[in-house]
C-alpha cells in the first residue's frame, strides 16, 4: 500500500498498464492513506470515495481494451482544487456561501482528466474563493503542511499541495492568480506549474480575477507535472481566451541538457531582503545552472517594483465584479430572515462571505467607483502594460528568468499576517508573472535550517513552457528533491 501511494505518477501508470496492479487497488490504497492522514492535514473538503471506486472499474476496462495506451497517467489519482466545477459533486470554493453548491457540468480540465483515465479522488481545501496565501481563510478549517504540521502549506492552493506532499494523491490541480500554485508548491517541497494564460481552459473555474486566473498542475517531480500539464492544455471552444493550438507535446522537452541556455536574474529580486537560507540556496541554484553550461546574468528590471500595487487593484476590481453574482437569489447561501429583496442581498452576502473576501470586494468597489476609476484602475492597467513590455524586452535576451519563489520558507500557522514583512515582497516575485500572462514553475532547491523546503521560480516567455521544462528537469537531475517524513 505504501509503495502504491509513494511512487511517481508515471511509474504507477506504467505498472497499471503492465497489469502489475489494478486501478481498483490503487484507489483503495489511496483512500486508506487519505482516511489515515486527513484528520491531521485537512487537505480535502470532499473525498469522492464512491465516485472514485466507480471510475476505477470504468478506467480499468478502458485500459484493458487499449483505449488509453496514449495516456501517460491512466489510472493515477488526482486531487482537484475545490473552485473547479465537478458535475454532481459539490464545489464550495471553501466558502459558506457555496457550501451546498452542486454544479450540473464538469469544467473542461475535469473532462480532460476523465478522458485521459485519471481518477479524481477528491476536492481540496483552499483559501476562500482563492483569496489568501495560507489556506487559513477557508470556511472548512485550515490545512497543515506535511513537512511540519505547525506550519502553513501556503495558499490559496494549500490543500492541493498538502494532498500531494502527504501522498493523499499522486498529482493535483490548483489555480494561480498571483502565485497560488507556485507558493504552496515551494512551501511543500513540490513542483508547481502556472501555464501561459490561455494555454489551459478556464471554463468551469469559479473566477476570482478573470484576467489573472490560471489552472495548473502540482506534483512531486518535474516529469509527472509535465505529463499532467500536457493532458489539461490546449484550445477549448468554450473559453475564448484559450490559445488556438489544440494540444501540446510537453514531454519531449524532458531533456537533461541546457548547455548554452541564457538565464536572466532580475536585480530587484536578487536584492530583496530574503532569509539567509533562501539566499544561500538560490545562489547555489545559480551555480548549478552555470555548472550545467547555462549563461547566467543579472539585469535591471525596475518595472517590477510596481507589481504588488497593480495586482491588488486589478485583482480586487475583478473580484468585486465576479462575486456580485452571489446574491442569495439565484444560487448559494440565503439568509433565513429578511424583510425585502435588499435585505436578502445584504444578509446573504454578509453571512456567506468571510472577512478576507469582504475586504477585497470593498477595495474593488472603491477602485471602480466613478471618482476613483481613472486614478486607480485605469492607471493600474497602464502600468500592467509597462510590466508586460519589460518582460518582452527581457525575453529578447534570455530564454528563462530565475528568482526565489518566496523570500522565506513556510511560516508558522500562528503567525499573523501583519507580522510578515516579506509577504508583499514575495508577492512581487509571483504577481508580475500573472500580470504578464507568462508561464512559470516552482521547483524544490533545498531546505532551510529547520528542514522546511525552499522553492526556485523559473519564468518563461509566452508559450515558452518548453524552456521551463528543460531547465527544471535538468536541475532536478542534478539536485533531486527530498520527501518529508510523514506521520
């Protein structure tokens, strides 16, 4: 049982295809681990036991009939962040306002997972409506970091990262609006990939900030992450923002060779006040890339210093617009007592939304108001364009850009937000990528003095996932990541 849940997703899929193990055995072993560890980690909001066991029989027959010979992950378990719609299974966004919402359709990425023969094992915990960086704003309680249960797994995709690190799923899907795949992956010692905006369909994703949101994979190694990214990527006629390419063959870029690759390191990132261990391992990572034959150069990138402010304005404005649909009338939580329609709106939203969501709605309403639109929102859009142009200019010289994923390792669950001076600067490392719509991955690059993992961020040009995959895979071969000691 332990081997089933511990081995890589690609290795497990090959064992299933060779008839060394059945899909039903995989699912039963996975469920056993989940029920053993969930009381400790709280990675899931909904465990889909009945659905998973039923799908196991269907997938096994498809494998036996050789229908899934081309699928690299057939029979493998996958956890899905609970803001991605799953037909006939509740999708809560970790919010009271949607705690009983059951979609009537599958998101496009869910359809692709099912078509590829993956087994959806459950819906994972997150910060409410993906607004947060610790998975502590969830209506369903906080999630623990498998490396140390006294520390946060990060957020907003903390449940997706925790589930994979705790071996409660082989791979998972998260969503990334300002680092919400990459940061929890770094905190949990995993590989997390935020694709190019439009490379993966957002149809069926409950939106936070539509121009920033992106679905992406989380796994324990680069190869598994690449295989899952390949499955979920490609054009979707139901999402007008997706790219025109029908599919991508990412696995061909799993090459242990980056000789001659040009790597840029933004000077503002390198000069940030990061923890000593993070800085040490980042410098060691740069030396590793040099030893493998890459050219590393530090360059100026002053536009990035405006990223946090621009991100806050744009994301909150879009959140205000997107969350206006939750009014207690069409769907979602409705207050028990009210005198008129206006009270329905006020009480339902007041009871249904948590503090962080309300805060961002209020900020979004403020920046979009008549007197503030030009001063805040429109100005933020103009600066966003400058950030995009700065990245375009940088990628005329470099194949990829490197930075630490965060300036510190996973903080204690008891740490208050106001006591974390590195939070906003860590957001600088991540949010600029979403503002520019670029692909980026976080990969493990070491541990701090307390044994907590450290992440390295690799950023690529638009649709430049291939360069990220090459660099990440080569680095992983040179410096294999370690696994936590699980309870």
